C-alpha cells in the first residue's frame, strides 16, 4: 500500500491544495490535508460542499457528515499528514502535547476514526449535514437522541449513529455553523472560483478517553471491520478499482465521486477501454464480461442507457454513442481473450441486427429520437447525444451559434464524426464476427462500404474530420477533439500514417496544451481557451478522457517523446494537486498554468493502460 507523507498546508493558489479521499463501494470520505481552527479545536478543511462522509443509501448517494473537530487541553497545530488509498492519518501537536487521528472505511461503509493522545482530555465535535447529495442543507431538520456509547442523528428518515467505546459524556449543545466552501462545484469565473455557503448542524460535544475508536454508521453496530484493500501494484490501479458500484448485483464502474457517483455507461465503457489490459491482468476478465452482458440486456432499439438517474434508479436513453461504445469495448475484450467467446459474439450480432433495424426505422422528426440510418450510409443523431452533451441557454453547445433558429437541433439530423467512426468500427467488428461464426451476412459489409465512402466524402475536410455537419450540408469545419478520437478509431481504415502525422501537426498547433512545459492534453475545440462557465464546458478546455486517443495516435506513428511528456504531466497532476491519486474531470488552460475545474474525481480521467 503506497503511503505518501504530506505537509498540512494550504497552497497559495488554494485550488491546488492537496485533498484526500477514501473510496469504497458503499461510502466515500474526503477532506483537505490542511486543518483549520474550529471552536478551540482543529478540523481538516473542506473546500467542496460534497466533502466529508457520503454513503450509498437506498441506491442513492447521500451526504452524511461534513467533518469532525478534535481538541485537547491546549490548542493543537497541524504537524503532518500521511495518506494512502485506505488510510488518512493526521498528526497534531503543541508544547509536548499531541493527538493523532486516523480515518478508514469499514466493510459496511462505516467511517472508522481511531485516535490517540497523551492528553488527559480529548473532545470531538461532529458537524452533520444529512441530505441527498443534490439537496440543500437544512440543519433545523436534524434530530438527536442519545443511545448507549453515543447518539443517533436523524433527518429525512435517514439515521446516523455515532458510537465510541471510549465515550465518556455527551454534552448536548445543538447549534448551527456556517461553512464557506471555496471551490463550490468547481465553477471558475473571471473573478476566480465560485464558492458556496452552507449552514450545518452540530449536535454537541463528545468527551472521550485519551485513545479510542469512533464509528459513524447507519446500523449502530460498533464492531466495524476495516475495508479490505486491493493488492494492486500501483496507485493508479487502486484509483481505478475504487470506482466500483453494484447495479442489479453486477459490479460496474461509477462515473466519479461527489455529484457524479452514479453509473454512466458511456463513461464506464470509455474508462474500461483504457484500463482493460490492466484489469484483465488483475483477473477481472469475467467481471468485464458480466458488465458487457448486463449492459446489453438493457438495449432498446439502437440505444443502451446512457446513465442511471441519480434519484429512484430510472434510466436515461438520450445517447447515440453508448451502444456503439459497447461494441468497441467488446471488440477489445475479444481481441485480448483470443476471439473464443462465441456466446458473446452471437449476442453482439443479434444486438447489431436489432440496432440496424431500429436505425432504419428511426423518425427524423422525433424530439430526442434515436440515431437514424441516413441514405448516405452514415448515422445522423441529435447533436447533444454524444459525450459533448451540454445545453447552454436551451441550445446545444455542439452547434455553431449561427445555426440557431435555422436548424432543428432537437432532432436526429446531424452527422457527428465520432459517432460515425464508432459506427464504422462496429460494422467492421460485425464483419469479423460473422466470419468467425461462419454466418452468411453481407448486410454488414454493404453498410460498411457505404459508410466509409460517405465518411470520406462528407465528413473529412482539409485532411481531418469536421466538427459537425447537418443533413442539409451545413458544416462546421473547426478542428476538435472529436476529430482526434475519430482519427484514432479509423486509422488504417481511412487514415494512413502519413495522414496521421499531418493531422498531429495540426493538433499540435491548434489543440495541444502543455503543463509545466510538457504536453498534457488537447482542447475540445480550436479557437477557444479557458473555462468561465457552462458555455465553455465542452469548448476551450482539456478533458483527460480524450488523451488516450492522442497517445494511441502518437504511439502508432512512433512519437515516444511526446507520449512520455503526457504520461509524466498527467501523473504529476494526480500526485501534486487536487485529490491525491485521482484525476479531475477537465482543465482550464490559463496564461501560465492549467487549472482543474468541475468534478475533481473522475473515472474516465483515470487511465492506466497507456502507462504500460
């Protein structure tokens, strides 16, 4: 288990301050390395209103505890912090007095706090904020009742027990406290990060023995066992494996943490694509197979669900790429396992035939309709049904502003290059499977040939894929990361190594972003730089989910030097800023640095295979 010793300080650029998180399938616990005074005690800081303890309750992500302040006879000062994936340890001292506090997660999702001190008196003051992760804080709605060795706090039907065998006395002192979270939800404006103020609930103060254990849980059982840790060889592997979450009894990979702690199949498939070799080596072959079979069991027409809704477990099918990504992942799975799984191949052929039938019958005028098989042989889709799905002021950010009012942007009438690159890859994959299964089927080959010709004629301009084209011929030719992804998917099919080298020269000039001198990633769209709100969410920013495709192309043309820079700079981000061991959702390139923004803990940003 890799342990890192950290200085308990806040960076002058506070958004770069190291934060720590413990993750398990049932809970997460996070806070800063930096501790602050609080009512004559000391507590690790929280800069996001999503930090603290959250648990999966009735299938939903609930925030539970904001933090726990500790105090001794004299005021304590932070001395050092030690962190790993399974243990966070804070040491405080002053004038010979010391206190050590260690945090772990239990097998049932409990937060386990082991503390010890040479002081005669230790007190703790917990700060509660029980709410669904997306709900407002309502401190007045909390209720407190004493129980043996502790107390229970209840709100909205959720009960949380705080128990300790070192419990001496509970001093009831119900109150509220305000907390300002400097990073809010990671939103950056012209004036810096947009913080958020919340009011939190304090039940009172606990007087404790000088050493002992505190357990915070749903069930009130004190005998909690510490969460077992994987024997993964590297911190990157442990990070990837920490995103596990069950759906219908099948272990899946959730999209992230905080407000992204749910399953998005698009994110899961993308993340698995660039971690599958590592996971296979770790014995996860059967688990990945189960994910594929389970995902395809939810197919409706030409679509798989994009995500599980955050409340009440519903499904969102508004995505054109999820099913196609499922085929891409399955192709990689079969390639790594020797093309022996005939059951999987038969399932995929049936799925492809069902999808194609749906694409042929799709209604071009249906609002949020599914992909349509156009007469050109390409798929047309709703413009926000790919991963660039943001809607700004009621209009898809994917489309040029000049098209507003003259295009039917809610209908499947747009050619997206990455969707059609996936479509071509699916058809080529199906051609190989029917050959291996000795099935007579010329449909896939006919569709493949038509799609390849039309992609070349309609979606390639100046040597690389356009950003978007509609069925009327209107075209946005700007260079983009979807073009990068498309070239990676279609190398050898539509692009030669000479083509790719020329394309990468364009990428370097218009999209490549550097971090401390090293190549780091690519902008989503040329002509923009920086994040200042939702309009920039999929524009002048770097998404690490794009970076493995860049590495794939660099590897294909033999540019090991740039690959080395990318790997080094991305690993530096995970170890030097933000959440230790984890990667942020996206980055805003500024004049002298790139700043992590939005969600700081994202699954598809945590790729391992490219490091091999």
